[in-house]
C-alpha cells in the first residue's frame, strides 16, 4: 500500500473532522505536493465524489507505521546533530593544540645569579605547562582553536608572557635542582602509559646547566 492509498482512505475522515490532529497534519502536508490526492479532496468537498468512510484498521495502522518511521528518523537526525555539535564544541573550544617548538620562537635567559631561567616565547599562547622529572623540567605551550582565532587577538595580555623556572629549588612539587629544560608535547604526556614516556623521550632539550 502506497502513501497515497493511505491518504486517500483517510480523506473522508479529514472532511468529516474525524481524523486526529497528527493525521490531519500529514494529509495537509501530503496534498501540498500530490496533485491526485489534492484533486480527490476537492472533489469530495464539492460533492462531485461521494464520501465513504471506508478506511479500515489495517489502512489506518499502515498510516501510523509511516508516522512512526518519520518520527524515528527525526529523532535520529536530532541525535546526530547533538553529537556533531558536542564534538565541534570540544575541538574548537576545549581541545588544546600543542604549539610546535622552533628555536626562533624561544629566548632562553639564565639569570645573573644562576638561580632562575626565564623563557620568552615569541608566539601567542594561553597556557604553559611545566612538569619536573628528576633534575629535568619539561615545558609545553598550548592554545585552543577558539583562542587562536578570536580570544588572543583581543587580549594582548596573553602575548609573550615570560616563563621563569627556579633551577635551584625546582618546581612546586619537586624540591630538586634543575639541570635540564626540555620542550615537549603536553597532550601526549596527558594520555599516560607508554605514550606518556614517549612524550618525554621525544622532548627537545632547550637548556642545560
């Protein structure tokens, strides 16, 4: 049974105001694009064709099945749209992009008393991460897509912030002198396990006592 067959059997119910609101909406939507069903409706309204309320339960159930399929399709489309939106928001606003190391982007400045090392990063960034392992400190700079294209351009205070490492006392959690400073990919380190160790192994030495 085609959709036109179902619609044509329900048209008498539509004219007699016996169809449900959902059925009426489906009929009105269908006749917008179906000339045959629209012509049948007009003829029944004008009396050219007698109205027979002969839509049996099987035909009405078939119409309900069509409605259920359309409803499931709309729910699926809405779910996919929500998932895609969440993924886009994550990668644009939350996921941090590790900035690549370049000798030209970094100026390493040990203090005169040899107690601190200041790193001046030439490009824009919004977060710097420091991790100490033994006598080595690993440093990495990151941005998000949103910060790269919008936020940073209007907030110069995030540009070229100096990072100072106390090489005599180490970082906050490890009280040990620092003999080496490396640049590394903080995203790989955050994963943990073998990838974490690989991130440290792939780090680039940028200063050594």
